C-alpha cells in the first residue's frame, strides 16, 4: 500500500536533477569512472555499455513517473 504523503520540494528537485544528470550521460555517451584515484585522474569518464544505456533509460522513465 502506497503512502499518500505529499512529496516535499527537496525530493522533487533532487529527482529532477537526477533525470537531468542521467539524460546528459546518455547524450554524451559517458559515465564517471569509479576506478582508483589515479585512474579517475587519468580518465575521469568512460564510455557507456549497452547495459548502462538500458538501465539509464529505465531509471529515467521510473523517475518521471515519480515526480
């Protein structure tokens, strides 16, 4: 059973910013590198895989329904 509690402004804005960030990743085709500090310094972004693209699209759709 879902709660009918109204969403606060902070939550709504956070979800909007997440959508913006994910859409930018899709457009650019890259994601932040989660490797070691040296790897992040040398190459801060790495290309998206097909699995990443599928996950990001799904996440965006879910977030849009929750705003």
